[in-house]
C-alpha cells in the first residue's frame, strides 16, 4: 500500500512539475510582451516547482541508496558463497590425506613378511619408510640382554656409530621405558642432520616409536622427516606399530 501511494505521488509530482514549469514559462513570456505579471502567481509556481523538484530528487537519492545497499549485500553474499565453496573443496582433500595415512600404514605392514626376525626387519623397515613416508634419516634399535643397540641405519653419516642405550636413558630410552610414541618438532641443533651431495639439512620432526611384544619393548624406531604434519605422522606410527607387532607376534620368540 505504501509503495503504491509513493508511486502515485511520484507521477502527480512529475505532472505538477511539468504544468507549473509550463505556466511559469508562459507567464514570463506573457509578462515580457504585455509588460504585466502577477508576483503572487509567480511565487506559487516557484513553490510548486521547488517542492515537487525536491520530492523527486529525494526519491531518486533513496532509490540510488537502496541500489547501493543491494549491491553491497550481493557482493557480501557472493564472498560468503565463495568462502563456503573453498571450504567445501578443502574438506575432501583433508579426508583424503587422513585416508592416505591409514593406507600408508597398512601398506607398510603388508610389506613386512610374517616370518622375519627383528634383526632382519630393520633394513626393510627403513627402506619402506623412506619410500612411503620420505623420511630423511633413521635408526633402528633392537633389545639384547637389557640393552638397545643400533641394528640398522638410513642416511646417517657420523663420525661415531649410533649409540646404544638402556631403558630410561635419554629420550630414546624414555620412550622404550614408557612405551609411548614421541614426536618432537623442536630438535637440538645438529640432531640427525641429513647429508647429501647438495649439503646438509635439518628435519622438521623427530619420531621415536617403540615396538612392543607381550608388554615389553623389543625394538625402537627413530626417524626424522619434513614432508608431513607431525601430528599426522604420530597417528600413522601409532597404527603402524600396533598392526606390525600384531602381525609378527606369532613368530617372535
């Protein structure tokens, strides 16, 4: 109802403006020829013209303001839709990445033979981790008479061989005692640096993984890398260590 009245007033104002302008022009022309004019009539015409002109001007300003607001809302909605679209495209990729880690864990376990000793498993394990997880370096320790000794290494160049330890000694020993995976992102300077023909590089994380059999730590895997998020790597190693030792449990002495 309000819009209909505004529509009618707009047309009435436009017609009144045209009539008053025509009468004003005619009156001015007549006064020039006859040398006589009515001041009252001229004043009334000017008031009518001014009033209708202001009314039509305000309507135009209001319409322009409404169009501006509509355009701003449209742009805002487009930005929200674009943001939701990008988020929607990111979610599947995130799920896919998580699924890849689960697949990677199963693939690593599948590549380890059922009937293999802990000593023989070291080189094969590090080789597969370098291929699938792209680790930068690694050391594989096995427990012998209460002491853990390095049985296999990958991409390690050092003046001394990797050290041996007992449970509770150093970070690796603490992992062997606590039987909990440890993933570090703040590494000591020079720790497990990787050497190649292009120089040396420091990793972004260090993972220490205990391998358990019948509630006892029988081996420890220590490796470093850079490519994947440390939290995801930790989740992958947790699944991998559990499934691997379940697979080997029947054949381990």
